[in-house]
C-alpha cells in the first residue's frame, strides 16, 4: 500500500462537480485508493453512471444530485452523503461555473451563478461538515480554484472574482482552523482538457497551454488528492515553465501586468473594434 492508499482507505470523501472533468477524475482516483465517495453535481445521469462504474470495480459510492447554488442545496447534499456513507472526512470543492464576457457585457445572472457555485458553495459545504470534523478530531478541505484566482484575465471578470474569493476563503479557513485537526488547502490549475475548457475556447482565444498541451483531468486529480494528504497552503498546477512564471511575477511585481497583457494579447485583440457606448442591459 502507498501513502495515498493508507490515507484514504475507508475514509468518506465528498466531491462536488463529480459529473465531469476534474471532479469526475478526482472521484475515480479516490475510489481507486479505497475511499468511500459521495458524488455531488447537477447531472443525475452522469453521477449514476459514475456510481455504477465505481461499484462495479468493487468500490463504494453514492450519487447525490444537487443544486449547489443555494445553502439549502449544499446542506442537503452533505446530509445525504452522511446518511449513506457516514460523516465526511475529506471535502473536495471542485465544482465551478465559467462564463466569459468583457466587462460591459457581464450580466447579473452569470455573475450570480459564478459567485454562488464557485465561492459560496464551498463555504456552505464547509459549514455543513466542519462541526463533525472538529468533533471527531480529523478533517481535510481542498478548495479547487484556478490560476485565474491568482491573476486577472480579460473576459474572465465573473470567474476571476469568484475564484479569487475562493482563495481568500481558503486563507480565512486556514487562519480560523489553526490549532485544530482540520487542515485546508487550495489548488489552482492551469488549462485542463475538460468540457468547460472546450466551451471556454469556443468563446474565443485563451492564454496558457494550448489545448494539445493542456493538462488532463487525471493529472490534476492526482495533485488534488495528494494535496489533502500534505495540506500545503496553496498548490499551482501547471507546467514547470508556467509555475516559474507565477513565481517570477510574485517576485517581480513590476512585470506582472505587462506579462499578463502579452499572455492575453489575442483576447485583448478582440476589443480592437472599440467599447460599446453602454453596458449590456442598460436602457438607452
């Protein structure tokens, strides 16, 4: 048995966003290490398919369709996982909503959905599982943000706002939970080959690794489950060159904006036609 198998065997893990992409890969990786996995997302059919796959391989899982955009939905999902599998030992907040738009085109619905799912749901789920983690003397929380939760990118206003908030929430959790048996970390991946990345590219150009060089969900999932074991403050998941650039931007703040402008030059080029005279939805 390896360290991850020893750590996860028999533990209850709740994974949001488990119907596709990084969340689905994370759930599979946990089940392969012997964890009992609560699969939480909106897509009932995809969740039940994954539950069947895990059970067929000899694992234990439960599909819990849920709307994570409400506090009630988050508490209900956590309660159902507890009812079937037992108290949650490790919480993986993976679910995320990404809607691209330039500043004046961001609408209220997309902003609200991004904020609720990407930032508020991790807080609500933590509120649901933390009391028992503290009472039982063990707990891990892994929040999955993004590199766009560390830097701002044009056309990503709603997403970056929410993912920056998630990084901030992680820091608050770590400070408030110092000295307790519950540890918290945040994982910030670069481009990952997921259905969401395909939608992102359909909108327009993206920065970071090209699609053929983007990370696989499985690569990121391995980092995520390892992060719960080691519990560092933050993990940036990127190529070695990408991680170096993040380190350089932090060490030399003066190059940050010019470097970002260069990375997003293709996106910024879409604005060559000028700015609209009024924001979307503004009456004339």
